[in-house]
């Protein structure tokens, strides 16, 4: 196990520096003078130009610039937003709970629907239910989620008027952010109706963001269950006369879950990519929308900082998943 | 199965088709893709109208079968009075163009780098794989979005960006396949027979690594179409008035509650295309790579 940890860290650290190099390069490879590009159509005076040159350190040599950047990153300094003038890291952590809440709900939705669906499909392999389920999983997997979001809005917000179209909660309610999670904060606020409103706002984005993970989890659960169900110990369990519920739900599921857990862990990147589209469509004030808005506003320090934070998160989660996997499955440790 | 112990081994193509056609979904997917491809190629001949033609007296006309619709515009018209069916037919060209070019760039680059990594000394291999890890650390859509922000929003730049983010998958797969083939006897014998490095890489080893790469290409093709549409939707891909499906959706967004058809059909076109390619990809995997076979 120690070997695995050391091996994974030995790949993690160079990758981390590589990622910082990429995000460092980002502002510098913008075509043209980055300061002029950032200023956009407004233009700027010569003094302001010199001041900005100095502020970003563009008047120094590249290695020095990179060193300064890295030093800042390691101390949690990601620069200032050009638009709000607030530190990028402050903005990131202010908006991150919204994305986290949405992602967690999407994942819970995907797991709660996907694992039972996959198990049932495997148990009734080849039957109508299996085929219908796997066909829908493939449709879900092929779904352009931005279109899926628009369709759900047409049906549930437009025609049925069940769910709101955007935001995290009705403007009627106001309470201070304690945890940043709307579901928890609305309960803490004690205002009647606030929690219900938060739930209503969450439903459609959760379904949209959870659709592709749901399809992936259902497919993976089915195939790993099929593999496990053909093992000898399952036959033994059957011969012992255990109930099908116990065999499928306990004996088989426990081992069938190992690859599924990995798939869940590794879909963090997909989830964050999907959050960009989902948050943009539902005006969900999280990291994804923040990134898209910043790209359009040419707020490059934000894009740079956000890119680094998101990559870092994906890397850390992958590292944890790998280590957990090694912990669950000793075979992998020997690599 | 109608196979009766034929003495002659069937040609690889026939054998491939036999396995491929066992998967009914794959065959359906295949024919849908062929049809869509034909539509794309023949777009100017099939499309009833010019995709850019704005009929100002016929804006937001509903589809033919809906009351108020007009059968001469089967799928209705958009807010500028352009025929949606014609735009979709022309859009097919962009989607396949995107798919082929992106997969072409990503596959050729990725396979070459993967081959080099597989044959290279340890240190070079490590460097290459770390670089791929770095690219893979970024969610692909986000990285593509940022690259397009750097290069400027256009279809070509979106394609370059998507090819770049799809490429590491090819590198990893090729390298793994090469590593798997290298210790085999036929490689050693080719080496002993005096085959040079280039010959070993491209003639001896590469053809035996193709199966997973072809399967990956189907996946990459559908990903490329989805990502390009997503970038178009976010305003960072093809620019209006290009009839690219994602861009059409972006233009239609503000009309979703008034005119469902402007939103429904472009998305449906994306879904059908991607689904057909994915169905085909599943069949390809079953036929080419028995180890990956979904039981």
C-alpha cells in the first residue's frame, strides 16, 4: 500500500507543476498584448498600462514570472478579478458550494437510479426490461445535455409550470449563507417555504447534470453484476438455498460495486464539465457559470485561477479514488 | 448461426461483418449513420430551401402537422423565417465534417505520440505520459472552452481545441497496446530479421494495435460532435448564421417557451446522430475486441 501511495504521489506532483505551467502560460499565449486584450475596447492610458504591466509582472523575465506565480499559487494567491477586484480564490470559494451542492445532488440521483437499474437489468438479462433499460441508458449517454435541459424547461416550467427556470431560490427569501448549501441554509433560516423553494430550483438541474453519470453507472453496474453473477460463490449461495434477494442484493452487489465506485469517482471531471452547461442554462450561480461569464468578460485572472482550481480538484479526487481502489482491491497494489 | 464448418477461413471483412451484425443495434446505427452521411453529402440537392434564405413573412411558422403550420416547411421556420429542415440538412455536413477532421487530427497525432511513447526509452515515455496526464486533468469541455477563448471563437478553432483534448486517449490506448505487443515473438523475429525502428513501429506493431483504436474513434467521433455542439451552444463554436446544430440551439434559446420546434429539432438531430454512432461503436467493440466484449 505504501508503494502505491508513493507511486501515485510521484506522478501527482509533476502533474501538478505541469498544470500550473499550463495555467501560467494561459495569459501569456493570448494573441497580442495581454494587457491590451484584457482592457478590451475601452483602451487605456500609458500610465495605467505601465501600472498593469507591473501588477502582472509582465516586465520581468518568464522564469521569474513563473516563480512568482507558483509562489502565489502555493500561498493561495490566485490574483484579483479584473471585474470585481476581489481575490479570485475568495470568489471561487464563495461560489463553489453552489456547484458542490448541485454535483452532489446529481450524483445521488445518478447512484440511486443507476445502481438498482443496473442490478435489475443484470438479473433479468435479455428480457424486455433489460433491453428497454439499456437502450435508454445509451440514449442518456448520447444526450446533448444542453438540449435536454431546454426540453425539460419547455415541459416542466413552460407547460406544466411545476419548476422555476433559473436560480437557486425564490427572490422572496433572503437569509445569510451559513454553509453555502442552499438546502441546509434554507432549513436553518426557519423561513417557511424556503426549503421547498430550494428543492424546486434544484430538481431540473439535478436531472440534467445527473443524466450522463446515471447512464454510465447503470451500464457499468449491469456489466459488473453479470460478471459477478457467473462466479462460483454465487452458485454456492444459490445451492445453499439463499433467497434471490440476498444473493443479488448482498453477495453479488458487494463485489460488483468495486468497478462502479471507480466509475463514480472518475466522473468528477465529467460532472464539472457538465456543470458548465447546466449552470449556464439554469443561471445557477456556481463555478461553471462563473467560468463561462469570465471568459466572455475577458476576466482572464479568473479564468486562469478557476482553471487551476478545477484541474486541481479533478486531480485530487482521482488520486483519492486510485488509493481507495488500491485499498479495496489488493491486486492493484502490485503494479 | 448458419455457419457450417467452412474449410476456407472467411475474409477478415466478412468475418468482421458476421460479428458486427450479431448486434442488431449496431446494424441499425450503421444504416442511420450511412443515411445521415448521404444526407450530408447531398445536402444542396435534398434541402428544399437555401439554409440562409430569410422569408420575412414566414417567421416562426410551426411544423406542417401542427395547426397553423405549412406543409411546404415540414419542420417549421425559425425566428428569421429560415426553413428549419433545410438548416438541419446542411447542419449534418458540419457535424460530419467536425467528426472526421477532429478524429483525423486526434487519432493521427495521438497514435504517433503513443507509438513513440511505447518504443521510447523510459524517461521519454514518462515525460510524454505526464504531459497527457496534465491535459486529462482538465475537464475536456472546459479546456476546449478556454482554448477557444485564446484562439478566438470559430468552428475551426473549436475543432482544433476538441482534437487536442481528445488526443490523450489515443496516446494512452496506443501505448498500452504497443506495450502489450512488444514482448511477443513476432516482434522479436522482425527485429532479428533486421527491421528498422520505423518499420517495426508502423508495419510490424501498429496494425496489431488497431482494434481498440477503431473503437475509440467511434467514441471520439460522437464526443467531437457533442463538444462542438456544446461550444456552438455557448457561443464559442461555429458563429451564426452557420447552420451548425449547437449554434442553431443557441439562437433558438430565447424562443423556447413560444416556439418549441426551433429548439426541439436541432437537438433531436444531434441526439440521433450521436446515438447512431454510439450504437455502431458498441458493435465495433464487440466485433473487433472480444476482450472488451460486454457480456
